[in-house]
C-alpha cells in the first residue's frame, strides 16, 4: 500500500490525551492498519483525575466505537511510583493521582518544573510498558503541522509525530470531527476545559473564564496551594484569590494570553 506516516510499527504506544487532535491521529493510525491496530500498537490515556468529565466520556466513546484504550493512573505503592490500570468507570474524578504526586514530591509543579506531565503521563506510560516486558518502543504524539514550535521541541528518537509528518493541521482535525456522529462535548464548546481544567500553564484569562462557568473544578487547585504553602504560578494571585475576585467582580483578565506549550497535547 501507500506509505503513510500513520502506519506506526510496533512496539509503540499512542499517546491519547482525550482531545480532538489525538483522537484524529488515532483514527488515522487505525485506518493505516486497515481498520485494526496490531497487538503491539497500543493507545494509552493517562488520567490525572483533573480532566473534565466530557473528556472521559469522549475517550469512552472512542474505545466503544473504534478500539480498546488502556487507561492508566499514577499511583504510589510502598513509597514507589507505579502505573495503575483503570477504566472509564474506575478512573479518578477528584484529582487523586495529581494529589498523590504532589504529596510524594512535597512540592507543586510550576512553570519552571512541570513534573506533573513528566510523572503523571510520560513516566506512567513508560512504567506500564516496562511492566509488560517491553524494553524499547516508539511513542506517537498528536502534535499538528501547524504547531511548529512544539513539533521542534518534541523531535527526538522514539517520538513519532505522524500528524506533523502528514502535514495535518487544526482545519483537518475540525473537518474530521464535524463529519463524525460523536464529538468532544466540552461546556459551551470551550477548549479551555480540555486537559487538566485548572492547569497553571493556561493563560489567566482562560482560567478566569472557566472559573466563572464551573468554579468547582478549581477547588482542588486552591486546596493544593493552601495545603503545601506553595504557589502554582508566582506571577499571579493564588487560585483561591482568583476565584474570589472572579466571583465578586467577574473576569478581570480578558486578554487571551497564550497557554504555554506542554506535552499535555490536545
């Protein structure tokens, strides 16, 4: 057949975040294999417990309709970090994996030290793969052709970027989903609710918008700061203060300051 960047050879993990982009990539990889993934090409979702329920439902639709997805969570057993296998029903909804990581590290991740992505996602996937007896594998990550900075940052051995190689951008992703009979149903269709809802890498204007609409998602972020005495972002108010300001005054920060890029892709 025709050579395509989406014909991923195993052993490989497909990094599925729960967003439309990685969902698009997964579908292309399945199709490149004639409709069924090889046994050693495995889609994996790492749940932090701080995703919006809509993200989990979207992933569950994908695994129900297309192919199985391995759901993993960071956990701690006997003082050691381990990968715990969960599913749609048993997945954490109250931020437990995130909180366990903070308690183990004795610190909060921040803009300079993003150990949340590294531990909750990248290393959790690696621990699981090694637990299966894999020594070496590739990882397919859903970075688009129209994200050149992020593509450049991730370019290294063992990381496959099939969307960038196939020159697929956001327009392709949106066109694909508008033609499907299911989609990611974030509140008001607002992408600010994607990935960890309260992520400190999101621009302040975006966080305030989400705080106004669904403040309950931010309670655990505020609690982390109060419990540890640390702050997620030194250049802006604590989460509790931002929540209070938004409640009293509405959104203060209307500029759509850009979200900082991270491995937690769309």
